[in-house]
C-alpha cells in the first residue's frame, strides 16, 4: 500500500512539473484595443474566445498559450463603428470568423517576460512579440500586457490611410485563470 501511495505521489509530481492545461474563455481572458485617428480614439475588444495556457510554475519560460478569438464578438464604444469593423472594410467576420495566436517561445526579459508567437488575423500570419508580466500564485496563472500591433500588417482597414487611422493599434491583454 505504501508503495502504491508513493507511486501515485511521484506521478502527481511529474504531472505538476509539466504544468496543467488551463482553459481560456472570454470570462477569464480579456483582449482589448484602442485605435486612434487624428480627431480622437475608439476603445473596444472581444467578448468570446477559446484557448489554453500551459504553465510550469517552476519555469515560466515553458509557458504555452493558444487562443482563438471569435471575431464576431468584437465590440467598440460606438455601435456604428462596431458594425463597420465587422464588415469587409476591416475584419470581414462573415468570411474570416476567427483570429488566432499561438505562442512559440517565452523568454525572461528584465523583471518580466517576452512572449513571441504567430498571430493570424484576416488570413494573414505574422510573428509578433510582446512584453508580459506573468505570475502563478496559489494555482492562479496571471498574464498582463500592453503592446501595439500594426493593423496594415494584417490588411485591416487598408482602404483607410494612416492619415485617417493610425497604423498602430494599442492592445491590452489580461489573463487570470486557475
């Protein structure tokens, strides 16, 4: 009996060292954006997403993140803008219903981390990197980040030159899952 208990404990330690796969949803993961133009700015985000994060509390550089965003769940601070962002001028959510991010590496970077991965949006894939504060306290994985992406890299709003809409879009990411 003692041997069996030891074997179960050893197996649990191995599974714990590998890290648990945690499910990401729109409830525990927030992806928000701010787009700017000469006469102001607009805030928005995405309400629905699915994905996973696998993290090893002993070595956060082994973290793996995969997120699929339901582009039809896009919202903004203006109803007319929300409808416009969903049409072919921007995201064409009927033709391209999802965007996806898959991490390829996480590196220590000063007091935080740098997350690198492939972002696919509007059927355009590009490697991006962003700074992140990542912690695992009491079985809770937390990631917070603020960074910018270039909308024209993903053919978003190509009808609108940078003089009308800034190319840089500020992104804010917050994950808190257990």
